[in-house]
C-alpha cells in the first residue's frame, strides 16, 4: 500500500543543541535505510517550516505505524497519514 504522510516536527525550545544534532543525524541515517528498502519512496520539504510530505510504502497501516514510530524524531512529530488507492485514470509514474 502507498501512503501520503505529512510530518510536522516541533522541537522543544529548551532542547539541548547537542541532543537535537544527534537526533537529526540519526533521523537522516534512518531515512536513508528506509529509502534503500523502498519504504520511503519520496520526500518533499514544506518551505519555511519544520514539516514534510512523503510517499511511503508499507504492507498495511500497522506496518506503516511501526516504521514511522521507529524514527528518532518520533517523540517530537505530529503525523497525518492518508492511505492511497489506485485511480482508473492514473497515468502511471512520472518519466
């Protein structure tokens, strides 16, 4: 299944800068692993915000939850998930 996922991150104002750097670095490494496995398909930044939209693949919503909650930034994330279904006039992948 494919899911359109919006992630908004709210860092605590009093967060230790070294912890924030470590969590951010760990997040990038985890995202690279998920991209390599085909789970994280695409990611777009929302300009001017600590927010992104991503196209994710998982067997079902339960698996997607497990994957998203495995992200190092999980404790500071607000997540909205939209399950996607095939559309009969979908022209297919770009390119």
